[in-house]
């Protein structure tokens, strides 16, 4: 647990290094050491509906080359990603109830089960946003708990997407508390397909609620090193990005000067 300081030390080290580039890279083992530490906080993401199997394979090759934490793909490509990433340390992540969260709980649970069977070791689920907005907290909590049991019985991480752009601050707080009570491992800001992506304010709000009990994943609209650094400084412990490679290249260039 991180009760005394809710941001993990490995994240704090990266944040401090990003604030003082390029000289600070030396403390992280040089530019490549800093890049490795940063990449370990990144979920490389390919969730576009038009993505083809070859696109997924290329993205997996990028994830392996860059040593990102995970490769996030749609459920139909979980097996493809697992095969591509076999023998690497990159985890396969897939989604449930994505992107609207309006599927039945039994459907989300089966999506998670099948994704795990196909090789995923992380599941990013979308809550029933309308239920949370309607005050049906028990429904939301019960659904998260159902997915958490499914995941944890197989030693799989569960991230809970709140889609913050559709919620009031009070609803965000309630959603984060429900995720915490239900046994989730992370709360996540956005799908990247909603009306808005991650914001520094939402990351800070979620971190203030979950403290050191859960991870916080920022996702949606993170396209530059400045964006990424801002989210980490606000309290994110994982970043979901489709622009991961270009952001990492930007970091390498700045750290190498």
C-alpha cells in the first residue's frame, strides 16, 4: 500500500526526472534508463474498430520493442496479441463492455472470461454509466465485483473505466469508491471514445478518492510528453496511449541532449 504517499515511488522518480530534463536522466541510468522506467508505466493501445490483424501485430512488435507495460486490444484480437507477445514481458490487456458500458453484466463477464482464455492478463471494463448517473450504486458495485471475482480467480488485473467526461465530480467520486469497495485494481478515466479524454483534474480527483488503495489509469487524448508528464504528476500510475511510440521517442530525444 502507498498510504503515506499515494503515488508509487517508481512513478515519482519518473515525474521528477521529466521535470528536470535533460540533466535528470543521469539519475535514472541515462536516457535509456529513463525511457525504460517511463515505458513500464504505459499501456500501448490499439482499439480502433478498423484495426486489422496485421495492424495489431505491428502494434505488438512496437510494444515488445519499447517494453511497454501492456498491449491493449479489442477482444477479437486478444489471442493474436498473446501469440505475438509470447516470450516477452509485455502483458496482454483487453476490454469488456467497451466502449459504452451498456452491455449486460453476463456479457461483460463472458467477454472477460474469453479474453483471459485467449491470453489476456489485464481486463479494462466500462461501468454502466447510466446506472451510476441514476444513483443505482448497488448495480454498479455488484457488476464490478462480479468482474473482479472473474479476474482475480485467474490472477488477472481489473481496471474500471468510469468515462469521466460524462460524469459530475460527485459521480466520479462515487464511481471510484464503488470500484474500490468492489475489489478493482485500478480506476481509469476514459475509454478514449467518449466526449472527452483524460484531464489532470480528473486524475487528481480519482487519486484523492482511492489514495494508495488502487492504481489510477489516465487514458484518452494523451499525445505528447507534456500530456503524459502532467497525468503522472497528477497521480496517474498507468497511462493508456495510442501515441506511445512517438511520446517515447520525444522523451528519448529530450533526455539525450
